[in-house]
C-alpha cells in the first residue's frame, strides 16, 4: 500500500518558512519525489491518509490555495481553511495553539514574514509559507522543477528575472543558484532584492559555481538566458505605490523584443496572476515560449512532495 514510506527523508527544520529551511540535499530529494508523484499520482493516494492541514490565508490566492487543498486531498488527507488577518481577533499564539491540536500542518499566506515565523514558533506542527512579503518558497519549488523538466540539470543554465526584487524574486534567486543556475536580476533603482538575501544567494552560488548578477539593464540580464521570468510590478500589500510603480517599471516590461535577446530556446515564466500590458505583453505570455501553465500545474506536484517530507 502506498504510504509515507515512499520517501524516508524529512525536512529536518520541520517548517518551510523560507527557502533555506530545506537543505540542498532535501531540495534534491523533493524534486526527485515530485517527478515520481507526477508520473504516478495514484501510487500516493494514501500517503497522508488521516492527516489534516489548516490553510490560513490573509491575502487572496487561486493557485496556492487550490493546489494545497488538492494536494492534500489527492494524498488521502483533508484540509480546512480560514481567511482574515492572523492575530487580529485573538492573539497569534492562541491561533497556533488551537490549530496544532486539530491539524498536522499549517499552511499560511501572510502580509508579514514575521507572522509565519511566529506561527512556527508557537505551533508544534510544521508551518509552510504560502507567500509572505519577503518569500514565496513554494512558488520557487515549482519554478525550478519546471526548469529541470525543460532543460535538465540547471548547472550552467541562466535564469533572468526582470522587474521587482520581490518575494518571488528572492525565493527564485536562492533556489536557482543553489541548483547551480546562473541568476541575473534587472530592477529599477530602489527595487533591488534585499541585501541580506543577495548575500545568502552569493554564498550559495560560491558553493554551486553559479554566477549571480544584479543590474539595472533588462537587456543585459536576459542576454544568454534560458528563462526570462517576471512578476507583477505591485505585489499584494503594496497597492498604495501602484501608480508610482507603473511609471518606474515601464522600461522593465517583458516584450517580444526583449525575449529576442535571450537564447532562441528561452522560455518565458511568470508565477501568475499576470497583468498583461504591464510587466508582460500578451504576445509573450501567450507565445509558444510561455510555460506559465506548466509552472501552475507543477505547484500541485511539488507541494505534494513538500507535504510528504514535512508531515511524515
Ligand atoms: N502564483 C501564486 O502564488 O498564485 P496565487 O496568488 O493565485 O496563489
Ligand atoms: N509578488 C506577488 C506574487 C503573487 C503570487 C505578490 O506578492 O502579490
């Protein structure tokens, strides 16, 4: 019978609050398990039998929320969900100590990374970051898996991120360089990724042999790239800055002309939701090069592997 014995490796940190909570070895195992789960989903239909997860979302979501709910159900478990600001109706530490008595895992999407960290501190069950202001680690898992499906070993491949040095950029940068992919990010002045996360990525790149480059020039970033990635100019929680951002990011729009500067086989990537006519033009996101729906599909498969490695 299918069971958790499909993988013996567990994420030793017990939580997935940020990308680096999984070691390099655990990340490799997660990607291998994802391949197996994607190939033969039926073999895992009882892997989380009798297990429940709490899904707490402070912000809207289509992909993350539905793929977590589907992942747990397809693994034989079930999920319960609640929305609203965590810690508003009652202290966060009380929320955590309720949920740990009912469910075996907490998946949370929050405004602040601090909320994820506090939940992990107070709850004895694993806490998964389903997007915060600083990280989107579950997205990065699906993204590198999608890249491996297309290009194989990522060592020596180049990923270019064009736009805001945001949560998606932080997680992708850390995860891609760890797997040996070169990473270049082009942002306007004032929207660079956080310096401490760049420093972490540099240290990881030194180990994997990857190159890491920060620039203001989109053409320079995408030159020689196997993948061109962008995300919204205004992330959830930053809506007050939307008008100013629309002006500052205009030169960073991913157009067909910019895609031409990447490798001929380069793919276009986006975590979705996308704002066509802002960070990307319709012609690119609807083109043959676009793998945005493969990325979205792979959220389901990578999160199954993640849940199995956390809830065993
Ligand atoms: N990519 C992503 O996280 O999408 P949702 O905001 O719909 O979950
Ligand atoms: N950077 C975006 C990603 C949405 C999936 C946001 O935080 O709103």
